[in-house]
């Protein structure tokens, strides 16, 4: 049997983590508890962050949006701030799992799970989000691309938690898009996904673009070469086809029960082509 | 570990291992077998219960997490012996085949109608998208939720 701790403050949390340095920390439990109920990893205590109110807040801090690690996906869907300022993330969180999964799962959990298919991750990469990491001694921040090392692997050290994600408020972008392809519309892991943010001139010339794909590489896939191909040209079928070709060459997808690698490669490019159909 | 919570509007305490799966405690210790364990991985919704009014998955919670929360299971909907309008509508519309998904489907519908008393068929499908019916009886389930919405809006408890 494992102990389960429900600290109601950060101070209590640090005390628990001092006592049980090997404890497994979770928030919603939609990922970790699937594993612990099947017996692995063994023996470690569980610490649930879900009662620590200060980790649930969503607010604007200067030019950034600060989302506490324990903000649920439902909480973000309901947040006017997220909807109005971070529409790509808002779209992504609304498509995660299912309503009960969204009531439980959190943005911090999605980040720490570090699944290649984590749906909050492509928008966070595209927006150059920073992960806030907290321990008793203090806080540090890492760009999300540096925080996530590989599938299930992050830069989180023992006795540290992810406390929040800080997202620079997108400025002057008139295209903020997320699209996920799964095997069905709900309760389905992404087979491939794309977050795209761009500033287009009135005649649709790409002045700035940021692209990030999910489920097509061990971590979220970004492609500066494809972005460079698009910048300075109108967002049209020809430029998108060129960029999509680059993307299809560079992604590193795997084959699994949901899709084979070739399909993911094709869809990764096609998701980009579909930007041409957005008004 | 002693865990106290509100279950179907009554205060209860259980003395169980803190890391037990909530759905097992509900079924095995509290004899509330309406809540089903399907996939055990958050992919079918059969174990849906309401926690503080919101649908959550009792197969992905330790019992410890329920401390001080308000839990509603299917048994709590007809606590006074009279079926909830959603239950009535499921019966009337024949929205039940094998019945395994039904308790969770009903609870998800109750939560949906609580937030959105006049949903479109699309919103009903979205609201129930976390609950799989392997009999494939979705059309009648959506019919039932539509009918229940009308009944509740008319203030007709039946």
C-alpha cells in the first residue's frame, strides 16, 4: 500500500516531500494513476497537488499569461482570458480526452507527462512558453522545449514540482490555430496535431510564423526551415506545399496501434496545407 | 486510513487503504454497484461519478482524494425512491441496451443539463463524449437527454 498525501499548502507539500523524497507527485491523476493502479512504479507514496489553491489560478501578469499547474483543462476551457488571448491553447484543451478527463487533468500534468501526443504541448511550444519550477528553496524557469527531454522525460528534479506555465501574450497575431487528428473526435489520442501562430499582412503575406507539431517525433516537433520558407511570401497553396514537403522530410514519427509512421508523416504535412483554407 | 466524505447527500466515513481505487471502494466496501469499472484507464467513462457536481472517473482516483468532497453515484439520483427525470427519459426512450454504460451516461447527462438546460443534439453528444456505449445505442440516448431537458425545463419532476 502507498500513502496518499493531499497537502493544502505549499508548505505542507515541502514537508511531505522531505519525508518521502521518492513520492510520486500528481494533480489530476489521469495518467499516473493508470500506472500506479497496475502496480508500477512500486512502493512510493503519492502526493496529490489538487488541494493547493494557489496552483490553480489563471491570470495576466504584465505581458504574460500565468496558468497555475493545477488549472484543469475544463478550467482553461471556461477561462475567458485563455479563450481571448490564447485561442490555440484554448482549442487544444477543449479537445483533450473527454469531459471527465478534462475535469481532472491539468496543464501541469500534461507538461510533466511529456507525451509526444500531449495536446497542450504544441501550442505551448509555438507560443514559446516557459515552465515554472518550484522547490522549497526557490523557483526557476525553463523554456518548455528545454524542460521536456523526451517521451516521459523532463528536467524536473527530486523535490521539485512544476508550479505554472508562463506564456508570453501573443501580440499582433491574426492566425492562432490548433488542429488535432485522432481516430475519432473524443477519447482519442492525437495521431498528429499542429499549432500555428502567424502574423499576416492585409494581403496575407506571412510576416511572422511559429509552428509546432504533436505526435510526429519523440517531443513536439518544430521546424525553423518550414517557417523560413513561409515568411515573406503570401500564405498560399504553393508556399504551404513547399513547407509541407520540408516538414514531411524532417518529422520522426513512429508506428503504433493508432497509426503508422508514413500516415503521420503525410498528415503532418497536410495539417500545414490546411492553413491555406482558413479565412 | 479514515476518509470522510459526502456520499449521495449523506456523510460517510470509510477506513480503507488510502491508495485504493475509488470505484472499488464504492462497489466493494459501500455496496454501490451501480458504478461500473470498464477499461480502468479513462477511455470508456463507465466509472463516471459526480464529484462536487462535475463528472469524474472513479477508476482514476484514489479513495483518499475524495476526502471532504461531495460524491453522487447513480444510487443517489433516486434517493427518495423516485426516478430522476433523466432516468425516466432513458426508460421512456429505450435508451438502454445492455445497461453497462447507463449509470455513467445518466450521471453525465445530469451534469450536462445542470450546466446547459437547453442543449442542442450536438452539445449533448459533446457532453456525453466521455462515455462509450458498446451496444452503439447513442441515438436513443441523445433522444432521452433531449426529452429530459424538456421535462426538467417544464418543471415536471417526472
